[in-house]
């Protein structure tokens, strides 16, 4: 498994997550999970990918950093399986 870490602005979180979901769907890139750690005004998201190529493409698009073969950080608040019905897959995003 390969992970990508992306810093997100807390005030834009719903929009950022929708943009990421749209990109993943459009590019047919599979993820296996998601974890995050909150800070004062930003969030460090860690997304798990099945392939290194998918992780690298995602990181390039969202100014992320590829972190290979490590588990979610110990301070992560939540790890969500990629098939979690709570993940919004219907909002619009970048083209």
C-alpha cells in the first residue's frame, strides 16, 4: 500500500474532499482508506492507494507527498475504508 499526505484548509474541507473524490472517480484510481489529523486551521489527510502510480498522480494534482509502505499516523483521528457510505461521491470537482 502507498500513502499520500495532503494538507487541507479546515474552512474548505467539504469542497476539497469533493474535489478529491471527483478526481479519483474521473481517473479510475482506487483507494483503500483515509485518515486525518486535525490542527488549528488545517488538516493533514492521509489517503491509502492500491498502486504507486495512482498515488503519485494524486499527489501531483493535490500538492501532496507520497509516503510509501507505512500505516496511518498514530495521531490519526479516524481511518475510513474507501467503501464507507459516508464518503460523498456525488459532489462536483475539478475537471
